């Protein structure tokens, strides 16, 4: 089960990496502050949902660690 916990942690990190990659894409579009703002709000919304939703990353990881 330790492998599963590590894999889940790695995949969660990839989720955040993807979110930040999306934000970085807005820098390639010059002077479109509306797009940048929209993407920023989207990323914040996803981050908040992950951190403060009914099922948190910590709860998932704790559950997997309890199975180990």
C-alpha cells in the first residue's frame, strides 16, 4: 500500500502542476488581462475545491495509509 500512497501523492502533485501550466499559458497571450483573470479564478476555484471540499487530499492519503 505504501506504493499506492506515494503514487497518489505524485498524481496530486501532477494535478497542481497542470493547473499552474494552464496559468502559464496565459502569459503567451499578450495583453489579454481578461483571459488571465478568468484562468486565475478557475485555478483558484479548483485549488479551493481540492483543499476545502468534502473530500480532501489529506483524508484520501490518511485512508490509504491506514490500509498499509
